[in-house]
C-alpha cells in the first residue's frame, strides 16, 4: 500500500489573494511543488467545497494534478461559536479517519490563510491572505513535505480532545 501525504488546501487567500479576482494565479506554483512529491494528494478544505461539485473544483487544477485530488473535507456545523476555532482541522481529521486506516501515522499538512482554522500549527503553512501562495511559501511547503518523506517530521500521537480547549 502506498503511503500518501495529504495537503488540506484552502483557496481564497491561498490560490489567489483574498478579496481580489478569483483567478487562481498562485495555483501553478502550488502544483509545481506537488509535482515534486509523487506521494502527495490534495484534499480541498476551502469553503468552495460547499458551493461547487468536486468535479468543478478539480477542473481548476492542471490536468496532470486532477487525479491527485483525493476529495474534499466534510463540512461540520458548529453548535457554538467556540467550536469555530480549529473547525477545519476537525473536518480534516474526520476526512482522514474515513480514508486512512491509521490516522495517527498519516502525514498531512494544511495550506490556509486563517490560523484559527487549525490547532496543529506545526502542520499549517500559513499564507498571507493579501498575497496568496508565494515562492517563499513554496520553499516552506517543500521543506515540510521533504520532512514527511524523510521521516524527519515526527507524527505526533493524537490526544483525546479536551473538554476545556
């Protein structure tokens, strides 16, 4: 069985600056990094997943990258405002639990412009929402993915969720 590394990817503020033309101008740079790592699969975690079908979302990507789109994370509805913090990470963990037999041993990271979406900051590549994904972000993503590939990034044991978080 092939071991995959998953990138949970946002769109607005990542593939293009937030609040500007939704032209996905940074997507070719992200795709260039993904091409360097055969084990990488993309899971769409953007709010766009609630507006468009997976097929329409995949169509935004280059033809050779489309087969590497593993899906879109599920959408959880928070019951309280406090549940918004880390919501995308909980959605990502739910997706992983549905697709990987050993979630704790699965390499994953997130590319997002909103730090509050992710509790595991060591797994977050935070982009500047005004710029989108940049060359500096590409270098950081390469380092992170290389670390997963080389076993240099320790996959932390998953803790039971705290009631006080």
